[in-house]
C-alpha cells in the first residue's frame, strides 16, 4: 500500500494486468511499438520470482481503479565480481502523463525498495537520461541513488518520440538499499531537500554556469580548468531539456556532448553524483552535485 492515500500499489500477475501495463507503455513512450515490453514477457518475469508493480487510482467511488504507473525489472550480476554477486536491475518505470508530479514514481520505487530488500538484494541499478531534470530530482535527490558511471549511446537509436534524433547517453545509478543515505530518504518523514544556497554556502562551485540565447535557451559555456581540484562542484543542465530539444535539436546535441565530456572526466577523477538541485522560479535552474569520492554520501 502506498503512503499516498488515493494511490494503491500492488504486485501484478495476471494477463489482464500485464495487458494494461502494455497499454500504459504506449502512453509513456509513444510512437514506437517495437520498444514496448509485451505482456507475455512481463508475465514470465512475474512468474519467475521477479516482480512487476502497478500503481492504481480510483478518482471517484463509482469509478473503476485505473492503472497509472508501473515498474518492472529482473536479476543481474555485478560485472567483474568473481563470486557473481547479484543485484536487481530496474528496467522500466513509467507514469501516465496525466498523473506526473504527484509522487507516483516515488511510491513505485519505494515499493520496489521494500520488495527487493525482503528478497535479499543489497543494490538496484538502472539507467536514465542525465539531462532530464525531473528524473535527476527523483533518482538522486528523493531516492538517494548515486552515480559514477556514464554510458555513451547506451541503447543506440531509440525511435520513440522522447528519444528520436539524439544519442542515448545514460547515467547508470547505484541504489544501495540498506545504506543510511537511502533509508533516511525513504522514511515517511524524510530529510528536507537541500537548495542551491545550501551548496553555495558550503563552498560548492558551479563549473559551467549557463548563458542564454536571444530566445532564452541556455547554451553550454566554457569549462573551468580547476574542476578536479574541488571537493564539491555543481554541473548545470537545462531545466527543461525536452522543450529545448523540440525547439533546437542542434543545441540539444551540443548540450549532450558538453555534459558527456564533463561527467566522464569527473568520474575518471573520482567524483560521484550525490545530489540534485532544482532552483525554481521564472529563471529556473537545475544542477547535479558531485563530491570527490564519498565525502558527502550521507
């Protein structure tokens, strides 16, 4: 059961439930039927000690419950470990477009965390586009995942409307399920999210403060030369990358390559993404927080 009273979270098993997940995928990632995970494969996952989770809402008493979110995954092995250490790979999390920004993604991940811990997993990994600020806020700030792995063009050319026309670079995040960092964030009364002022007052430096075009879109700046010497840095990204991409695909590619170079270099030098900040308002701004090593993991 979700902590949000109007939303019910439950494990899915039946063919009818998986068909509903199939239909929901078409709304979340439109325009490409070949990228849909079919119902029969979801059933196989569910019937072989994996779990597919659904989020349901009943707006009015006379309404039937409607599926508005889901999450699914499968077991994997940690690369490079001789003993074959297992982890859980979270493959998809999707929320109906009409119900975003209502805590449903967080509720699904919290249920995934509870089930995976019960099954004995220590770690969940997944990938996401680091230029999507909404996902950065959920995955890093709210859930407490960390990242020091950047995957270039992880999926090749995807043909859905969200990804078409751009290389599919991704963060692979690590979610350490039993760490104090994650447990604190998933408590019913979790810690307050830190804002930009908190990090600036702690000595963090914005290493790529954006400039604006005449149309108001941010453009990648030159990079500071002392980024590897600071224990705490901020990397700025466009606050609404999808809108920027729709308006100016060339500028979107410029941002992809700019942030790729920054993250890859910082990860090589031992930095770790430990937080995400969205500064709201008319001139909204979004930032990743990177610390050197594990100095700010808590």
